């Protein structure tokens, strides 16, 4: 039985201290997947022993086994449930309905103040370099292309040819997409951009993501327990809203349908 089901099954029988650990696990499993028991205890303000006790209380041999289960769950694909019996004949529709629910959750929980800062900075920066490694690279590629269509200032960081973050000063912005398992290259570039005095904007899946410490502003996508496949639709929806608000700020809403650039008008 996976960690989430075990936590929910044993929750009522836990002590208040262990319930605190369980609530933190359900709210932010990435913290438990990427940090040691000692580090998690420091974040939660409990003892390291309590983290181990919690692991055993929900049926694992120890914290190592719990952490391995969390990591495997985070890397798994989306689970198709039978919430809507009428969808049995359309399993593809079930997955898409799950995507819709994830986007609705993100919309309800998005930090509008932080999103507004993203829009202002991206609209005003002299240059914007967009970074994403591995599964985050397609997000970075798509965002850089459309942002550059709007502003003419954006470029995609290409790890195979670029040699680092070169520009100095706060007139230059670096946007970083960083999702679990958190590429080391991304973290190094964030640190480099920070040391250059660049404005660093991060889109990630956890407030405990290692790249957050270098960010000026961070958008955390709700649902940190989601798999890579489930994060895709939410990420594109978040990028859409940022781009549309940038277009509005710049008075370029016509970019949404630039008919003069295409054969079919």
C-alpha cells in the first residue's frame, strides 16, 4: 500500500506529534522525497526520532523505506480512477478530466501577487533567458518562443551550446522551470544568475525545491505529489495566463491571432 493510503488509514490512531508529520507529508511529499530525516525534522520543528517513529507507525520498516515509496510514487504516471462510472467507455476522457481538475486546483490556489510580479518583470526586463533541463526543457522552449514573440527580449538557454548565465545586473531576468528530481545544471544556473544580480523567477512544484533559495519570486504549482505527466497541463495553463497578462500589459493582445503571419487568414 502506498504512503498516502497508509497515512490516511493510520491517521486517527496517531499521536498529535505524529499527525503533524503526517499532515506535512500529505501536503508536501517532495520535502520527504528529497531531504534526510534530520532535515525534515528541522523544517517541521520536531525531533528526528519522530520522523522515524511516524514511518514505522504507518507500516514502514523505517524512514528509508518510506522515502523510497514516496520517490517511486512521484515518478509514476497518472492514475486513472473510476470516479465517474459513465467514463468506462472513454478512458482517454478520464485522463483529460483529471487534467481539468488539476488545472482548477491550480487556478484556485495560485498566488496572484507573485504572478503579477512575474508579469511586470517579464514585460519590463531588457533580456529574459528561459531555462529548463530534461522534462522541463519543453516548457522552457515553448515559453521562450511565445514570450519572445511578445517582447523580442526572450531566449532559450541551450545546455549543449551555452556556457552559462553571462549578463550582469537586475535589468536581465532568468526564468527557471525546475521539477522533481531537480537537475543539478538548473540549480547551478540559478545560483550563477543570482550572483550576477539578475532577477530570478522560478516555476517549480514545491516550496522546498532546491532552486527556490536563489529565486527573487517563485510560483509553486499546487499538487506537489503529481507525476511528471500530470504537471504538464497545469504548467502550460500557468504559462498561458502569464503570457496573456503580459500581452495585455504591453497592449499586444493581437498576438493571440496574428493572421498576417499565416497563409490561412
